[in-house]
């Protein structure tokens, strides 16, 4: 029989019952508890581009001049962040390459500057390890598909620098159809474990890439075209293709695409879950900008994530589905991409880049 001294809470003569833990009753309290175990893996933040314009900005301190900083990421329960390296506007191809490299440099410097809060992540295991150590996992990408021309060398170089996401939209090989070189890019991205981000792709192109890829694809910031026919929103046909490919549609917090309220954003999340399934919906807010971009009420910066999760709890979402929405689905896509890459390495050697 075990010694009662080893069980300090056992009931015996003169023993007192331990104080009961406070009940977690409100949806917001439940949301905070859920995010402590399953933090947000945010699929899109453009902070790196913004910091490129203001290199001496300190994100360790809240500042009204920008919507993303470490205190608000932590307040929102963000545990992983995909730093978008896309370049706004219609710059020439050579300018896109230099802009992308400069953003990679900014992102890596950001991680080095705040080692107690941020860490570079290359794998799904890195993502979990960062969460366990109380840090925010930082993934590099997507980078623009336009940086690739008729050679895969740039893709290899980006991978060596730590990039793990590529966005084909706007590339000549993925504008109206998937060109032969586009098929090579998809195959090589699969071999390297680089996730393809179909944000901005035409519906037909997105479906073709999703079908051609052996690993899951993502759409890192989007919303449901069925609720708002914005040209950047995703159609139900693409959502069904994502469901078939075990991909992931990550919902943005952009008033023009979702509506001007937290409730409207939740409607888009509900729709994507209904069409693509609970394993194919995530969050990609597209924060990281200076004030002025319209944001839904209640979701003006990353600290609003608990309010959104509370709204979904009030709508009857089971906590298991919410854990997939915030963390599980993003981690699963990364793990599947890594599995595909390992399998490809066993099948064939890397192609010669020249």
C-alpha cells in the first residue's frame, strides 16, 4: 500500500480538501485556455516589408505606428508566424529578387534581435519546440514565384536561406495555366519540402497546382468568395480542391474581403469549414502594416485572436476543431510536406540546376 505521506491530497484524519480550481466559464476564458495549449499559427504577416522601410523600429514595445509587435502577438496567443516576403506593386523581375533577398535579411535580423521571443523555424518539429520553449516560431515565406525564371537555382538558394513557402501567383509559368516549367517547380518544391501558397492564383491555376502537388498546398490569406465575391477570395470549387488535396485555406482579417466585423470574419471561417472541412481551415490575418488599412472591428491587431476564438466557441465549435484551426492544420501541412520531401529523396536524386 502506498504511503499516505506520498499523497499530500489524500483524505485522512485532519486532512483538508484541496481548494477547488476556479471554474472557467466564459467563452473568452475558454479561448485563452485553448490558445495556451494550441496557439495561433498565423499564415500571413507583412511586418518584414514594413520594417524594411523603418529599420530601427523596436517590436518589443507596443507602438501605435504599426499593428504587430511582440506584446500583441503574445496577448493574442500567437505561437507561429509565417513572415510574408512578397513584394507589393509591379516591380521588374530583377527588382523583385533583390527586394526578396533584402526582406530575408530583415527577417533573419529580426529573429537574431529578439532571441527570447522569436526563433527561426524550418520544420514542424521546430514549430512545436518553439511553442514548448515559449517562443514564436518564425517561418520565412512565401517568396514570389516571379523570382524563378527558367532555372530552379533560385528555388534551391531560397531553400538554403531557410525559405519554406513559395507563392506562384504572378509568375509567367503560373499565370493562365501551369507551364511545363511550372510542373518542374511544383515537383522540386515537393522534393525540397517547400509549401506552395496559391494566394492570388486564378481559380483554374490553383486547382491545377493543387492537383499536381504531391504535398498539401495552402492559401495563406483569403476569404470565401461565396460570401463576398472579392477577386482575391477563394471559390467553393477551389475549397473542394483543397479538401481533396488535404490543403489549407487561411482566413484573412481584411475588411474589403471579409466585412467590417469580427462576426463577419467568423462567417467566412464557418463557410470554409463547411465546404473544405475542419482539417482544411486556418488563420492568415495579414497583419504587419501601418495604421490606415481597414480592419474588422475587434480584430485590428494580433491581440484580437482570443475574441475570435470566443466567438467561434459561442457558435458551437468543438474545441478539437478550434485546435485544428489555430495550430493543428498548419503543423499537419508542414509535416506532410516534410514527409513528401523525404519520400522524394528516396526515389530520385536532386536535378542538376544547369
